[in-house]
């Protein structure tokens, strides 16, 4: 009888632990870019196994969904091309060539602009988007190594970090001209803006935190630095309209920042050089590429533990799934 009771208790705990996974079963795959393998790992998010790899151009680093959610655009920096993939079936739709050095990319909220950072060629490309094709509107020479892009909610200003000249620049989209530039801390990477367009957060990969800028005036004003961890690098909104995550690549952690208080309020272990992230639709899971470990790590935000790891290719960078929390 005692053995039966112990077995029943064990099954109850096991089923309780498994229930959230069943409730979160996704219908669309997870995509991980393997920058040094020139391909994309397609992962089954129920079995948590790689099911295939899709060849791309050289050095795919970042990816972004088209406004109609029908295509996932893979930016192949050294391949000078964009690979369009169906985010539901993982089938290649087309390849657009003749796009010089597409490193990081972002659509404007009004869906009229695609801004691309040319990392190795030191330029910012502004493309017009008609729902199908891209037309280059302006190529702007920049400082050294443009890295990441953020666009304000009004689709009027694009902000870009300059990784090797330690700068943050603003581009006026209506006129396609530079508005201002400001010196930053060491090796700025990702940029994230608050919903009211008042503050910009800038991750310092060469430092141990996030700079905060007030951008409501004619010139930006740095107001504080949020301590997060060594190698602060990439942002991902938590999906609750109040918090954002930042990966600390050197510290092997992920910090959670309260956007109202502008303070770090939680930390999660993230082994292997955490880089880009996505968040499950219910906000329970963080999917993060472990850049130096050739893995996708899955973190439970409630237990703050790594609960799964999936082997992928060399130097995994961007990660995306259609079943995600709001960005």
C-alpha cells in the first residue's frame, strides 16, 4: 500500500510538471541561425529536436518577420542576400540577391521601411517596402560597424549602434538623413525603445550594463546605467508591456529590466554565451542561442532554470518562432 501511495504521488508530481509543456505545445517551428555554418536549424518545439537544416548565404546573423507574417527574412551578411522562408512550413520561398552586407534588420511599425545595418561595409540602408519587393531609397555612410537597429513607434526615427566607434546615431526616415550622433560606452550592441518613445536602452557588450538615454529633446541625454552583467548584448521584450530581457554574453546570464523603474529586477542563468532570444507566447519560456556552445537553451522564467538544450550548428545567433509573446 505504501509503495502504491509513493507511486501515485510520483505520478501526480510528474503530470503536474508535464502539464505546462502540453499546454504550450506549438504548431510552428523554432528557427536558429548558424552563422558559421551558413544555414538555419529548424527545431520541433514539442519534441525539442532539430528536424532539418536549410542552407542560406554566408554568415546569417539576424532575421525578421515580414509585416504580413508570411515570410521570415534571413539576412546573410557575407552572402549579400536575403533568404525568405515560410515561418509555418520552413520551406524556402525565394532568395533576394544584391543586398550588400545585410547584418541586422528591422521593419518600421507602419510597415513602409526596412532598415538594414551594413556591419562590415559601414553603411545604413533604407529600403521602401511595398508588401512584396524592396527598393533602396538611401544608403547612408556611417561610423564603424553599425550593429543593431531600433525604430520609434511613429516610424519617423531609426536608431543604430556603432559597435567599433562607440556611438549611437539617429536617422530621420522621412528625409533619410542623420539627425544626431552621440558617444557611448564600450562596444554598443542592441537598442530597445520604451513604448512612449521617451527612453532608449543601449546594451554595452564591452561593459557590464545598459545605458539609458532620454531622446525627447533635440539631442539625446544619457540619464543612467543599469547594471546587468558583463557583455550586455541583446534585448527581447517579455511580452507583458513592462519588462525587457537583456542577454549578458560574458556573464552567462539574462537580466530582466523593469521599464517603468528602469532597474534590473531578476536574473536567469544562461550558459554558453547567451545571444539572441525569443519568448514563448505565454511568457513562460525564454529561447536563447548559446553562441559558444552550439546550442539553443530553453529557460523556464518561473523556476529560473535551464530546462532544455538543443544541439544546433556553429555560432548560433538569431532565433525566432511565430508562436511568440508580443514584441
